[in-house]
């Protein structure tokens, strides 16, 4: 996808214009929106918020590293979307290929996607994966013992698959339940169909069953989403998600039980009380936000088409003006996670068919917070 370069100050001002509250095909009908006027952007994070330091390469020569999850010993598990391989990466950059995950059939934006480590990994050795199979997108778990992968055990099957919009981010929440971001695979009607797993955020038990307290007695936690690829919780347990818009606005949403986030009737902000508005939006050319992390008072969003890292300062669940870093420096950014030492680990996605790979791509960058 084409990236648009602008100075960080101007970019942040553009974003401020759509505060309060991408992909490329013809749009369905949706509610119009009128952003408030822009205000001057800050040069640096507000007092009390961390700023990123100088990135360094941890690992190079990867192939579309899609997700990262940390083991108790501080090693990381990393998925490669298109090769379907699961890697183990140590904090000093040693790489071990744990093998190809059986049953994955990569195609388009599908393949080996999300990874999560069991909260009780020390005793059960379960690793959770979300991937595209021959028939669907699905959640599986398998054991990892002495770098040996056990056979995948399907836990949740039947999520729609497609060439685009497969979602795929998974993460355990503070409540011990597993959350899954899914996409509507360009079948926009699925987002408003509560009987479909597409275009949703799902919440399941570690065994893949609908979690206690879910609003509809199914795996569905929230609905009306287009393509969710980022999940993160703040210090108080609030859940946030990134979502790809279509032609106009990408989103960060505060995720609340049972809420309908409006797609395809609304892209960005609307005035229909049936739908929950986002916390903020970006022009799709400046974001296409995939991974999301929370660290030191801010959300951090990795931008694919926007080719930058966004810092979104938070206070009591409210956002202030986002700040762009590393614009067009490393290309497309896919995953961002907070490492056990407090740094951010970020993956590039320049080999995904839409980027411009450079020597060493794809890579994992380590960014200290200061």
C-alpha cells in the first residue's frame, strides 16, 4: 500500500481534527461525520507519559512476523504468517524455529496469526494460536515442551476466512479469559449478524467455551467490527482495540460488553445511538493500525499503511492527541507488545506483498521507553 509522508507535527494536528470520538474497496452506505476543527499538536508526550528511545534490531531476516507473546522465562514466541512457522526468540536475539504448525493454509491476509501463552503455562505448557485453515479461521492450543510442539487441539472453529480481513489477534485478559479479534472477510453483513463469528471481539474460556458473563451466551463479546487486529488493557483493566477502516477512518475503540460498534452502517463517528463511537480516528492513509500495546500511561499502535508507531496518551480511559514516531523509517509495522523488561518489541511487515522490503527485513525492533 502507498504511504503518505508528513511531518510529525502536521500529522498529529490532522489527527486532532478527528479526535473525540484502512483498506481499499467501494464503501457501503454509512453515517456522515463532521470532525471538530484542528488544534495545535504537542511536540512531546504530556507530563508523566513515556517517550520512545532509539530502536535497535533484535532479529532480522524474518518473513511477515505477525504476533508476539512472552513465555515466563522472558523468551518470546513469534508467528510467521506466510510460512506458518512458530519461532522462539530470546531477549538477546537468539532464534529457534519450533516448526511449521500443522493445518495452517496461508493465503492473502490469512495464515498463522495470533499467539498467546497460557496464564498457567508453568504447569500446563499450553500455547494458543489463531490461524487460517482450509475451511475457516480457528483457535487451537498445543503444548510446548523442550521446544517440541504437540498436536494442535481445536478449541473454536467456524470463524469465516477470506483473502482479507481475517482479524487474528488473541490475548488473555486480566479476567483470565481469552479475547479474539476477528474480521468480516469483506462480507460486511457478518459484522451485524450476532450468529456469525466474523466482525467481532470474542471472549472464551481457556478451553474455548463461551466465557461466563458473555452478553449473548455465545463467544461474542462485542460486534459491528470490520477487522480487529489489536487488543490491549490498561492498568485498570479497560480493554482497547484497533480497527481498520475502509476509505476514511481507522479507529481505536474502548471495548465494552455487548456493544455494537456500527460497521458497516458507520465508519468512524456517527450519530445513531444504537452504535458505540470510537475513542479516536485516523485517516486511513496515516494508520491501518494492527498491533496495540499499553505501556507507561499510553497506548502504542503499530501502523501498516501509515508506516509509523503511534503513541496515544491515556488518562482515565480518555485519549489525548496521538504522536507519530519513526514515520517511513522502518516501513510497515505489524505487531507491538510490551516486553517483560518494559521495552516495546515491534515487528515489521514489509514482506507481506504490500511493502518495500529492505536488507534485513522483516525484523523485530526493540524500543526502550524513557
